[in-house]
C-alpha cells in the first residue's frame, strides 16, 4: 500500500532540482490522449457544411450543450469563458477517469487542482472588475467598512475550498480502492472492486468534474453580476 | 528508551485520524437534509426539476467541504505526520 506520489527522476536545471513525478507523467499521458483525440476529430471534420450531418451533428450537439450550460450558470455576457471551461471539463474528466485504467489520477495531486482553482480565482477577480468596476471595489466594504478583512479572507478561501473538494474526493476514492485491492480476501477481488470502481471512478469522477465547473462558473457569474 | 514516546505519538495520531473522520456523520446528515428538501420541492413543483437539481448539487458540494477537510486531516495525520518530525528534531540527537 503506497498512496504517495512517486518521484521518478530528478533533473537539475541551473542549480534547481526539478522533480519529474508520477503526476507529471500521467498529465502528459492525459494531454497526449486529448491532443490525439482533437486531431482525429479535426481530420474527420475536414469540410464543414452548413447543414450538419452524421459526425458533425454529434460534435455540434456536445458544444451546444456545453454552451447552454455556461449560459445558465454564468450568463449571456460570459459566453466566451465556455472555451476555457470546456477544456478544463475535458481535462479533469479524463484525469479522473484515468483511475479506471490503473493510473494514479493527476487530480489526486493537490498541485493540479490548485492550479485550476487559482485560474478560477483570477477569473473571478478580473471579471468582477471588468463588469462591475466600482461595485466590485465597493463589494469588499459591505455591509460596513470594518468587514474588509473578513471579505478578503472569504475571497482567498474560495480557491482553497474549490481545489480541496476535487482533490479530497479523488484521493479518497483512490485510497479506498487501493485498500480494497490490498486487503480484500481472494474471492472478493472479482466482484466487489467492479461495483466500487463504478461509484468512485465513474459516478464520483463525473459528478466532481461537473461540480467544479458549475461552482467556478457560478462564482464568476455572481461576481460579475451577469447571471440572473 | 526512545520507543515508548514514539509509540504514543503513532497511537495518538491514529486515534486523532479516526476522530477527524467522525465528522462524516454530521456531513451525511446535512446532505440527507438537502436531498430530502429537494425531493419535497420537486414533488410539489415537478416542472422546476432542472433548476432544483442544479441547486441541490451545488448545495451538496458546499456541505461536502467540511467532510473533505476531515478526510484531509486524517490523511495528513496518517501519512504525513508533522509531529513525528518534530519529535525527531527535538528529542533524538
């Protein structure tokens, strides 16, 4: 039983040790998969037609569904965020599902989830300032000026809770699966893990990806004042 | 001589991890309340099912946060215990 992130090798770049960990390798594998997938989709859709048919229909349906999701969570004015969040959605979903193939999911490393949460945090502040200007600044001093430190702490707590939610769920599922494989008696190793994989690696993975995107978009929309 | 305090640290960390995981009880009660109320409101107004389900998922994710923090405290106590390093640093020369 070993839940820690294995360090595969260390590269020395100008006196600084760069650790190439299991997370980085698995992230590259997920990225490679997504890039190959994107290239295949692009070559299949060589000629776009105005009247979609067959494969193009499926792709347009997926993109339209995600656009509607962004519209309902963040509002009409923030539709351009759909591109970024579709990428985040696909990356986190593929990472979470890679646990099914026996990889250590990259999202079971806090650095990966915290990176996405930091980007969400930056988007919240930038979009809040862009769409509400003075109202955004004033929002920190509400209801009274003395509440300013509390509001700042509340803002800083957002990326932490957002990243820990995804990280804790995936890590908890991974630890439980490892424990089951290590401790279950021989005759239980054929049926029980399948049912648990279906919950921890499939349902929880899809649900947590969805929740990460919904919460990010809702926070951004609420700060920018564009969702109703 | 060094083994006895070390064993006490390990035992206390494991008991602490078990206590930290007990907050799952209260988290589960809270999430159960959220689902119960959502089912009630869907039964009363079936046409608002979509938005109620959306709000329910967001609320459940919020309520889950405290449970996740407990899990993280337990994991830190079990696998990355800072107290052992402190003990090593101060008492084993």
